[in-house]
């Protein structure tokens, strides 16, 4: 759950997120980002024709961190953008619209390998919406998915290519990815 979402969207039961367990420290997250950067470079044989796009709002910071690590490892800049897929969601009326969560695609994605980045993968509906949104900007060669936490409970046949941590959860639990790490908790 991104900071902006935490402020603007009330939890489903009207309570506040209460962290119960820290499942990853900031160092764990940094190591996971570094590992995913290596995996992305290995799978794509370098950084040529890569574009990294963070999903608003939780994936934007992670996408920048991935791009920074790729630059350190490979020595080349990878274009980084952000994508707000809200208007492409099938539950558009049920979620808050955040006008400050802008889409910035750094150039034409046609022929590029797009690495979509998000903080938490849950049902897969946000990723499905993001796939629709990306195609409104061009036709990429391929789209790959990188997430910090895969918590299961998929409702659509979507699977990440790069995962920081697989974290089995109950449906009533929440996962919060932030600067200090990753917390598992509940709404109270």
C-alpha cells in the first residue's frame, strides 16, 4: 500500500492499518531490488530496448530503484516512467481516483521490452488494467512484471516474472511496502 493510497483511501472496514509483523527490512528490500535488477538484465541479455514503468502509486519508487541498480550494474540508463491504470480497471467506481497519480511514459513503448513494476501483486486486476493502459501508448515487444511482494489470491491468470518475496497471506490481511521495509498487518 503506497503512502498516497494510505492517506487518501480509507481501508475497507473504515479502520487503520496496524502492522503486525515486519517481514522484510529496508536492507532486505534493497537486496531484493538488486537481485531483481540482475534477473531482468540476465533475462533480457542486457538493458537494450528496456523501459521500466512503475504502477501508481506503489510501483513508482520501486521502478526508480530498479533503474538505479541496473545503471550501476550495466552502466547504461534505462528510461523510467509511471502509469496510472485507474481508468482501465473493471472496478473503476469502487476505488478512489487520485489525480496527482500521473502517467508519464518516457517515449514510444513500441518495440521495447516494458518491465511493469508494482509493490504488491494480489488479485491481478491492477496488472490487467495496466496491460490495457500500456497498449494505448503503443505495441511493446514484450511486457514483463516485477513485484516486491506476491501475496497470492489471484483472480486472473497473471504471474510475475520477477519477485522480491512470495508471501502467502489470508485475504483479510494487508501488506504494506514502504521505505523501512515490508509489513504484514490488519485493519483495526
